[in-house]
C-alpha cells in the first residue's frame, strides 16, 4: 500500500479550479463535488499506484496521470512507498516544455 502525498502546488491548483468551477456554475456544491471526486481518485492510488498511464506529451517523463471526470488530469510520480500528486490540470491544457519544467520543480 502506497501513501498519497499532495504537493503545495497541486493543492493550490485544486483551490483555483474549485473557485473557477463555483464561479462558472454559480454553485459551491458543484465545486465541492468536483473536489471530492478528485480527492477520491487520488486516494485510490494508495491501493492501486499503477492505475495511471504515462503522459502522452512526455512518455519518458517520471510522471503518470489519471483522468478524472473526463476533463481533468491528476498528474503524479510514484515510488514504491509514495504517490506524490504534483498537479491537477484540465485535459485541454496540454503539457509543453514550460509546464514540464514547472512539474520538475515541484517538491
């Protein structure tokens, strides 16, 4: 069983996305449900750390992703003991070299 840890960067991205969803939908409940779905998927990594797949844009990078609600990417790296969530992004936001540099700098 792996431990799931969230980076400060990933938690900040969650807050930003939840605020945006609440504003766009005019519903805190919708944003709350979205956040719960993201956290539930992340929690699954404790039992199934290999359920993610390689990043299509950078298949040799040390990151995996889970698609959540068809619109969001939960990007993480794993060791034998830890799945470390580095960011949450919309699927429409493809990774480029700048984004990859950002991921690599997350501690």
